[in-house]
C-alpha cells in the first residue's frame, strides 16, 4: 500500500520518520505539501507522529486514480461550508446557543437527527425569509479547497451530489455556484414571507443521505468502490458506510473511526492528492 502524507507545512524529519515506520521503498513528492510513501505497511506509531507534526495521512492502493471513481457525495454544513446554517439562522432570534447545543448533540450521535431537526426548526418560527439571505450572503463561506476540489472532480468526469440535513435554500445556491450535478436537502416551510417552524416533505436524515447515494450509484451503474463520500458528523455515517472511500473532514470521533481518510489539517482539495 501507499501512504499519502500531507499538511500545510510538511516537516522533513517527521516525513522521514513516518517513511521509516512504514518501511516505504520510496518517497514521491505530489505537491509541496503532499508526499506519497510507496510500498509501505501499517504501523501503530504513525498516527501519533502525524498528529504531533500536524499531518494528515491515508492509505491508498497503488495505481488508484481519481478517474477510477464515478461519484462523489458530500455533506454541506461544516463539511463543504464553514458553518451550521441552522445555528446562524437561530442567531437572528437570539437563540444560537440553544440551537447549537442541540446541533452538537446530534452530530455526536447522541440524539436522533429527525428529533433534533424538529426541535431546532420549531425555534425559527416567525423569522422573515430574508434571514436566510443574510446568512448566505454574510456568514456562509466555503471551506478551504472546496472550489479546487470541485474543479478536479469535474475534470475527472465524476458525478457530484450535495446532500444535506440542512436546507434547500442553501444547497440550491451552492449547487449553482459550484456546479454540483444534484442537490438534496430539507425544505423550510414559509408562509407569508415568514418561517413557520416546520419543514415540508420527508426529512433528509442519515438514512436519506445514504439512499440518495445509492440511487445515484445505481443510476450511474457504479460499484460501491467507485464512490467517494465526505462528511463530518454522525448523520453522515450511513452514507460513508455505503461509499467505497469515506472522507472525514474536521470530523467528530464517531465518523473518524470509520473513515478511510481524515482531513484535519489540509483543505478539501487534499482529497485530490490521494490518487495518482
């Protein structure tokens, strides 16, 4: 197996230490911030060395190319973008702390997502729809590397899907902005220009995310090992389990445990460095 090591600043001593631990036959530079250690084997000390040196690492099968994949599915809040949209909307009501606490509990997998969504959305009742515009225009930012990642995926001919337990107001705009092929999320109910505190239609929870992934995979005629999924919280567990390669971006422990790759230090475009 090959081990890809990357970081904002790759210390040469740490890199050589990891190479020695794996018994790698060669070190190949991918970019100034990413290196491939060829022909290595697992070693229990790798994680501690990389954590100390602020390096991300992932095992990749030799010869695996980005073009070998056909589908990329990603979460939105705290994965593609830097905020939890519902927390920022709640801030307009002076309820950010209360809503954020429920969000955090759900992301750790401690309460059911549908229950958490219902409780949080109910607190938004009465807000003008314009609050969504303010969050999108003033608070929402793409996480580092998002645009470069999307360009790379598109260049490789990969079908891209944005699927979120958040809201269509934001996924629709990001779909157009970044060129996603599909976007799926919850629809906030609006009456007379104000949020009712309810969602319309079926809730997009973890199971629904996985179902959207499966539907796209089957429609495209792909195998599970041709699918990449990215997320950050417990609600993303089902879809990462369905994917052949799972990416945990700045993720909660529950997701980090099952991911093939954890990106804690580099941007989303670090995914592009993994494959030859």
